[in-house]
């Protein structure tokens, strides 16, 4: 599927390895998003070799909220490293407007610099793909961690 969803990612902190943060995905579709549907956010490995023991999200309870849409579900699958966010447009209509999804319990990467390997797929309410972002990079993680 060609890239048909422009997405920018932003963490609520620039500190390396910080936890309990918010990650916001600003989404601009090139195709019509359905009034009800899903976004699936694919996360890369937290760090090389992290495997199935450390994740960028706490799987026990991420919360999601959106702009111009109501979040109807928010589930993280650690084995697939995928967050599935169900939504319903506030106006009840299909849309090409810019939207954003924010998720809690995010952990910043453990090194300074950009982290690549994220991807977002939009789906209708039955899980059929509508659009897809290219491979995404989270940048701006530039503040060293301090130790007490």
C-alpha cells in the first residue's frame, strides 16, 4: 500500500529514557477517513535486543485521546508492538481533516537522536486498510538523563 497518511510524532519530553510520557501522532490523511474506524500504530523495538521484555508503552493501561474525534478503544498488543485506537469522528462524517491521537504511558528511547521504525495504518471499522504512513522517525530526544 503506498503512503497515503502523513504523520508526525512528538514526545512530551526531550529527556532520554524518560517514562510516563505522552506520545502524540498528528495525522493528515490523503484518503478519506471513515466516520468510524481505527488507527494502528506500530512501534519499533525499545532498543536493539530488547525483545519481548521491554516496550515503549506500558501494556497494562495506556490511555488514548484525540482531537476532532472521540477515542472508543485503546489497546496495546506487546507481542506485535501495536497500539490499536478505535475512533468515531465528532461530527459523524467521513473526513480528510488533520487529527491527532495522544497516548499515555510512553517511554522515550534510551539514546540521544532519532528513533526510526514507527508506522501508522488507518482502517475502517471492520479492520480493512484505508491508508498507511511511510516508516516514521521520532526525533527531538536530546536531553541527557540526570541521576540523583
